[in-house]
């Protein structure tokens, strides 16, 4: 018994033929994936939500009998996301240079924080959308961007066009995102790229964010 306890203390991630990895996956000693990584499970949940399918392997935003939304311990997003949307995990974050959201993005299979922001806005609840003056059309456009990019966004970086190539009428090529946000009357915190600004432009006067030849989404 003492020997077993010592082994468990020395090798806490190995127990009864299973290896528990920091990415949230569980692997058997034979190499079989018992539980997929956190990023893979989240991306599947996010795709299921977009398609109106039931999410079975990831915590989601729920509502009590009074209609007030709530989440789950070690997860966040219930105050912003629509009921039924997958929550965001705080587990095993590897924070670099104090950037928590960038760590959250990587933890969920996104290439970077800016694409994570698009996902959050696309699944946001009505209150958040009204408070930030986001239209239904803009929500749909952001959802389309995610669908076109594919399941694991970090795997397709080489196929995307440069965000700096997107031109918006009346805005100089060298304008900062803050300047662009003010020019189009959008919330500064939401304009995380020129592609997002293009979807928020009141008259839609901008070159397409999508590559019309390949259908690829822009690099953010």
C-alpha cells in the first residue's frame, strides 16, 4: 500500500493504465485516445452549436427557471454567450506576457485572441449585442467566417489572406483599429481586425473579407 501511494505521488498523471495530459486528453497505455483534448472537444461543441445540434461533451450556458443564465466552475462566458453556447475553460492556461485571452484562445484551438473574439461575438446573447450595437447581419457574417475557416482554426493559418489587405472606403490603409472603429461608429473593443471592421461598416463599403478565389477567411 505504501509503495502504491509513493508511485501515485511521483507520477500523479498516470493512474490505472491511463495518462492524463495537460491538454485535457486521456490516453490509455496502449495509445488509445480515451478522451480528446480540450481544444478538440471545444471546437466540436462550437461547431455543434452553430449547426443547432446538441452539445454532449462540453459545458454550456444554462438558464434557471427565472431565465437568468449561469455557467460552471472553472468556466466563463455565461454573461456574454447565448444559452446553449459552449462555455470557455480556464483550466491549464499557459499565460505568456500576461495575456490571458491569448492563452484562452490557444486552449480552445484558435489561432489567436482575435479569432476567439469573433467566435464569442458570433455566439453572444441578445443583451450583449444590443449593448454593443451589433446587428443580426454582423453576427451571421462572423458565424460564416468561422464556418469557412474550419474546425481547428490554428491548422489553417497558411491558407488565409492578410488582414492589412482589406480596404475600407474613406479609411486610410495605415489607420489604426481604434481610428477605424471611431470612423465607422463601432465599439472600439469589438474592432479587433480590419475584417471585423468591414462587417461593421454601415454601408458595407469595403473589399470582401473573404478571398473570392479560394473562399478562405482573412488572417487576423
